[in-house]
C-alpha cells in the first residue's frame, strides 16, 4: 500500500517535471524564433503573433493534460482506492 | 474533536468537488447512459446568456457611432471572419462555418469563464438548496465548469468531425471522397496488387488521422480546464488548511496571492483555449474542402 503510494507520488512528480521541461523548451524555441523572425520582418509581426499564440496553446496543452492527470492521481487515486 | 472528524481532508474535499451531478454513478470509462446534469444545464445557461447579449447588440445595432458593446461584438465578428477567410476559401460554406466558429468561440469562452467564479460559491449554494429539499447536503455534488467535463468537450469535437465528414462529401462528392480515402497520403500505383496494398495502408492512415484529430481536439480543451480547476481547488485547500492549524495563520494570505496569480494567468488560458478550439475547427473544416 505505502509502496504504491510512494511510487504514485514519484510518478506524479515525473509527469509534471518532465512535462514542464518539454513545454518550456518548446515555448522557448518558439518564442526565440518569433522574436528573430519579427526582427527581420517587422511587418509580419501581427500575423505571426496570432500563430504564435495558437502554437503556444498547443504546446502548453500536452503539459497541462499531464498536470491534470498527475493531480488526479495525487488526490483521487484510482490505484489506491481499490 | 467530534467536529474535526467531520471536516473533510484535502483529498476528500477534492474528490467531492470532482463528482458530477449525474443521474447514475459512472461505472465504466465509457458509459453512454450517464448524463451529467450540471454540465448540460450550465452549458445551456451560459450559451443562452451569450445568445441574449449578442441579440442585444444586434437589436440596437446602428450604422452611426456604435456603442461600446456593439463595437466589442464587431471586433469579435471581424476577428473570426478574418480567420475564416484565411482558412476556408469557399464563400458558400463560409456562410455556415464563420457563424459556427463565432458560436464555438463565444460559447467555449463563456463555459471556460465559469472557472473564474470562486470554486466553492455555487457548490455551497447548491448544497443549501439540496439540503432544503430534504436531501443530505453532504451528497450535493456540482461541477460548474462544463468544459472540465470530458463529455462536453468530446461532444463538441465529435460534432466538428461530423461536420468535416459532411463537408468532405459535399465538396468532393461521395466518390471523390472515397477516392481520397484510399489514395492519400501515399498515392496509388498502376500495379493492381500494389494499388490494393497502398489503398489499405492509406485508408488506415486516414482513419488514424480522423480519430487523432478528434480526440486531441477534445482532450486539449478538457485537459486545460480540468488542470485549471484542480489548481483552483488546491489553492482553496491551502486557504482552508489554516482553519485546522495554529501555525498556518499566514496560509490565507498565500491563498489570496496564489489565487490572484493563477486567476490572472487563467484569463489568458481560457481565452487562448477557446481561440485554439475555434481555429482548429476552422482548420479541420478547411482541410475537408481541400482535395489532394
């Protein structure tokens, strides 16, 4: 029982932590490219900004789904209730 | 001490708040007989509210100097119309799809915005009503964010999938669409054996594409809202924990700071997710118009 609890806690930490790494790298890369691109062609900035926000949401989504699942495991744990 | 035995622990509090107001208890992962009344009713209410306020703007619409609300509605409609024009190049279908995109955007935004109400406000009111009706107030379940319910988001994304299929058939014809199903993305071959093999592979890829599109479309919105709701609950638990311990007198301060930060960030998230859902709806419907 305690064993399962501990492993689930570790799992939640890994889900959130690794997900955060991935999402941060993704957002960082995209933000950097966006700044570079708009420095080269400032007239495209508005158009690119919309697309950047859409992509930021897409990159964020996988991470946030992970966070939701991790928090669900942390509080309403289906593996322990049984 | 007896009072403390009845105070919910953090885990019980969150499990209680994750329980839908539904007709029967969900037993399997997919159970079509479950109806989540809270999601349906709140979704319809905010949808009706959105319709009402847009109707107000349309009723008082003037070609002279617009009022503030009319200007806001015009900005929104123009924004959606620009996106629709950029992704769908068929003026005839745009007559249906552009209003659809606006509906999706406003409705999802309003449903997401229910997340910004205090977590316990409506559930506590509901518990009072439920208790006054002669039921046990501890079993008064209510979740007020319809988009934090997988049924709502998957319902929306499946509707988009159905529209995609309808438009595929309408634009390319039944034969053209079926031809596309077996020839895209890998093309076909003159040799009949290879043509058959490629056809099976292509059909398989197309089915995967449709399923992945629809599932990720719904899961993305659900995951964002669900995570947001859970974080709000955790913040609420932090404030509530102060009542049970002497050392936690500063926790309510943390509650206010954390709640403010997360709520401000969440304003961005709910708008962004509504916008992304709308954009993806447009993009998927635009794909249905393209022939390979």
